[in-house]
């Protein structure tokens, strides 16, 4: 396919983070419009999903991230945002799956902008039945939840505990576990219990009033997305041959952010019949297709509860970090 690369002198409006000062410092600026390289696509952004990774990149926390190539003293990528839904307006050399005019969703570099660059392999076609805002909140959280639920190896009738059930990843994990035949108990703040029930959870436990690890119920699988509960306490309520999947959690130490739990889980797993594992999800076409197929079929729905204009992208990220968003939120760049 012939590359259609717009001129590099064109500009675009983007929500920019120049320092690791946090989401409050994200400002909309006019910047040079990016140009797609080989295997890349230029997307005219209609909506961008808000997720925890965007907060991590705005704060440079945990610090280990800075050593992983995201920028030692300031963000290497100045435009915030990753999840994207929009229209292809330019294609780089060697791109075969997309052409100008295609409506897509996936992950991009700097999606809180009127234009963003995405790798061809990290995009899929947006189903007509989905709005751009709903499509934009699928990629990172949906793919992560899909991987977590697959790793949990759920059998019909299993009792599954989802910690962090009201959040971005959790809102998909609850639905996917229910679809796999599980009886799901969700852990979330009381104010978001109705949302978690609406996603299919049979019971909801408020972590602010109740320690789920002190209760008598034993689970076949635990998907741990929020709260950094110590491994030994999680193992107490996990069946002898149960599976614990650690996805993440906030509030850990400033260096690693609590990622040591995943490492410890993998080590302890070698000496027990319980399966204890962490996951690292990477957005790719195959899991995105699996998710959009389920969404079109009506067995999965993005829990989009709030939208923000581009000018309030920083507020959206701050609201997420403060727990003010139930399920998912999107930055709507262009209606
Ligand atoms: N491993 C991976 O590949 C991967 C991929 C994506 C994300 N992550 C990580 O996964 C975590 C969740 O991401 P997200 O986008 O779902 O975040 P989110 O939307 O902010 O959701 C966080 C969830 O955790 C809950 N929570 C907070 N404190 C809790 C506690 N003490 N006990 C139980 N639940 C608690 C929140 O409940 P309330 O809001 O009701 O208070 C909310 O449901 C983050 O740490 C993120 O970095 C990992």
C-alpha cells in the first residue's frame, strides 16, 4: 500500500506533560503534528481512554519506570495518553491492514491530542456499533482483564474474587469472569457497589469496612487489581489448588510501586499447589479483536461512566488517581 504521509509542518492540539509534576500540570498546547514512520499509522483522534498508566507517566512513579526508558528526569513522550479511537488519516511505509478513512481503536503514542501515531499491530477496526468514546476505553484495561481472566483458568461454577472490581481493569474482569461461568465476588468501595453488581458480580465487599481475607469464603481464583493485599493473606482465602493472578495495585513504595508482590508470588508458587502469578499485558490486535467480538455480540460492555473534553485531560487523570471515576472515563477530542 502506498504511504500517505501528511506534511511535517502541520500542527495539532495536544495535552502535554513536560515535567513529572503530575496530572495537574498537563496543558493543551499546539505542537507539531507527528508523522507516521514505517509500520505506523496517523490517527485523527476522536476519543482517548484514561487509565492508570497515564497517571504513572505524568508522575514518573514508580521510579523504576524512569529506568525503563520513559525518561529519567522528565517524560520522554511529552503528549499524554495511550488508549485511542479515531480515524486513520495517514499511513507509513509498509502498512497493509489500514487505509485512510478506516475507523480504529487500540493504543497510540500520545493519544490526548487531535492526532496520534499508532503501530499498525496495536490497532483493530472499530465496529460501527460502538461509539468512539466507548471504543477508546477498551484497549489497555480490556486487554489486561482478558489476560488476567485467561490466566485464572476459570471453570464454570468457580468462586472468583476480583479485588478492584469497580476500576478500569476490574470492570472488564468481572464481566469476563462471569461470562466464563464464575460466581464473582467483587471488592470495591461501597459507593461503587451498584456498578459492580450491574457488571454481574453476585456479591460486593467494601474494602473500607471489611477485610475480605478475614472472612470464611475460599475462592478458586483471585484476580488482584487493587489494594496491595499481602500475598500470605490472599493465600489464606485461596483454595489449595486455586490460582492467584496479580495485576497491580496502587500505593506501594516509590521505587517499585509494590511490584515485588508479583515477584514473590512467582517464587512462592514453585513450592505450593496453589498457582501464584503476575501478568504484564501488552496491547495487540488479537486480544483487541477478541474483546470487540464480545462487545458486538453483547456479552461485554465498556463501563464508560464519564467523559471529559481535551482541555480537561489533566483533570480526568487526577480524578482517576483520586478514585473519583467508576469503571472507565474517556477524553473526547472530537465528537
Ligand atoms: N499488569 C498489567 O499489565 C497492568 C495493566 C493495566 C493496569 N495495571 C495496574 O492495575 C491496577 C489497576 O488499574 P486500573 O486501571 O483498573 O485502576 P483504577 O481504575 O483506578 O481501579 C482501581 C481499583 O482498585 C480499587 N481499590 C483501591 N483500593 C483498594 C483496596 N484497598 N482494596 C481493594 N480494592 C481497592 C478501586 O476501588 P474504588 O475505586 O471503588 O475505591 C478500583 O476498583 C493499577 O495499579 C495499574 O497500574 C497493570
